[in-house]
C-alpha cells in the first residue's frame, strides 16, 4: 500500500467513495461502457457515473486504473448449507447426490451444521464479488434449522435471499405447517433490504398436483417461488403443464436448470414471464441435462446464473460465466456439425453472459430496480476487478470478455454491498473467516463420524462401473518392423 492509497479504516467514517479511472461496465443501457470512468458512492447509493467526476472534499478516492468496475454479481441458486462438505462429491453423479442427501444422510445435518455451511458460503460469496445470493435452503428440517440459516446469513455483510425448502417432507406438508408459518411471520417482521424470502420446492408431475398447497401458500404470503424444473429423471414437462393449468406460472417463478424440457414448456415459461437459473457447471457434470441457454435465447426467456452447490462445484460466478459461454458455443458448434455446417459467427457474446450474472440475476429476484447495474440512485453493490500482480489482468482490450474468460475470484480487489466496503485490496473487512473455518471443521467431524469410515470413503470414492473394452481391428506388429523381429530372434538364440 502506497502512502496516498486509502486505508481500510478510511471507509468506516461514512465518507463518500469515488472510484477513479476504471473501465466501467455499468450494465445500464443509458450509460453503457466507459473507459477511464468514475463511480461516486454516497452512503448506500450510487450517486453518479461518468468521466472526470468532481470528488467531494471529504471523499475517499480509490484508484481503479487498470481495473474493471461492475455491479455486484447475483447468484440465483446456491445450496449454501452444503458448503460445509465442500468438494466431497467431486466424482458424484446426480443420482449419487440424491442418494447421499435425500435418502441416506440428509438427516444427520444439525441446525449448527446448516449455520456452518451458510456462514462459510456467505463469506465465500462476497469474497468473490457475489453481492446477492439466493440460498436454496432445502435442508430446513425444523424451525431451529431455519433460524440457524437466517442467523448465519445475517452475520455476514452480504445481500441474501433465503429460499425455504425441506427435503425431508413434501412441500404440501411443510409449507402448510404452523411451524413454517410462525417462522415466516417472525422473519418477515424483521426483514430488511439485506434479507429476502422465497419458497423453494419441486413439482414432481404427480397428476394429483399435491404441490398446489405450497403454491397457494406462496401466493398468500406474497413470496416468489424457485423450483428445479427440467431435471432429467426428476422433474419435467408434466410438472410445467400442471403449474400452467392451475395458474401458477407467473413472472414470480424461477425455473432452475430447465435443461430437459420440451418446446411447449419453454413456450409456457416465455409466455408467463418466468425466468430460468442456469448452473452450467452442474448441468454439464451432474446430468440434469445440457445447459439450456441456447434454447432460452431462441425463446427469449430471461436467464440468470448460479453455482448450485459447492459439495461439487466452484463457488464463484467467474466459473459460472465461463462454463455458460463454453457450453452455449459448444452446443452451437455441435448442432452445426451435425448438419455438415460451420459456425462462422458466435451468437452468444460475452457481454450477454455478464448481463446474466448481474442485472439478469436482479431481474429474476424482482430486484432490478434496486441492484444489478451501476445506475445513479440504485443501491451501491459494486465490484472492482483489479490485480496488478496478475499477468492475466492486462492488457485489458475486451472488458466483457476479460471478465468472462480471463479474470478470476483472486482478481476481486474491492467489494461494496449496500455502500459498505466489505473487501478492499483483496482482503475481507469485518468478516471473521476463522469463525467459519472452526464451524465447518466441527461439521466435517460430525459428518465423518455419522457416516463411519466406510460411508465416508464411499462418498469420496464412489464405485466406477467398468466400461467394456472396445475392440480395435488395427495392430502395430508391422510397425515394429523386421529389426525388432530380428532382435527377438537373436535374443532367443
């Protein structure tokens, strides 16, 4: 740190903050991209965006030269409680994930384990520039579990949405229970701009449509719904038809994955104004189906991005953006090659992927009037991507492409949430990482003891079904040549 650079304590006084001389990706069509641009923050709001802004006398000035100023990223679907077992399922398939959590071991997670996973995940999110995260919290087996989830989120200076779920019961059971209603009422009573609520449940396609009761609860409480739709072997077109026929497909619904739906279902989502949360890393690795952005674009369905779960995948939106762009372009090439054609123009551009990670996520949450773009008057959720020690951060020629294909979580220099600096010069401020580390360590010990060494090893190293070897009509005996054959004859003599 040089003598003229702000110190962390300078941000604690409530002074205005001016980011000077960065490349501004405003994600606001009226402002666009500004090279050598400035962003002025006053209190909790973005005051102005432009070039050569006049710095107030009392302002803290942050040099953004060589960096990218962009809105805080928005993750619309993350099972935060599962972060406590980060990476355990690296080699799982989707069915193995279901067996582990839904059938065998989901019951072992105590309220304190939900708290631990949420705490670590929340810290991880803001560290990576994800200023708003939907906690798709389907491990809430009791009111105590739900309270623990909320307590963890409120202890971290990020913006979160608790999407309440419970894999131990059907949504028609837990969403109509007095305990759930009591939790919602007391949480709504203390709700702030930093914590929102949704309902999280899936629609199986049962013709009796038992999930109707949960949709009615959401409507009664004025809460949005997020649902895993179009997941191969679990949810599909029958569930979409039931939602449509009963009037529950509205703009307040987010369809997670939506990878294996038919054309009619995509048309219904488009007509209803719903949004889709794409988790490309998950969809490509776990088997929900192929990441659907290539279909969403054709139907003009609004998209957002998400990480799904760190029990498998990375927890940052740089990975999500990169995986999404690669999957979409890869599919376009495969479709063209199947027709003996060549793609000569990429339809999906890096800018659109950055939009999905920012303003697209805000729209999916109904929060685009408050966050998602660097627009004067909006809440100051802002990220400075800058790292003078990273050779991948220069030259900065294509800013949107740089965010998607070059930058990483280690390049997040400064993060503001609601105008508060929560990370500066690559260091978290006001967050006790050791507390999260200790809490997660306790959960790992508990889980390992509950599974036993055999169950733990099985989770780490799931069985592999050996593939039948493919026959090869070619041999290399002639390639070895007469010289080799002669050597063999000499050795025998």
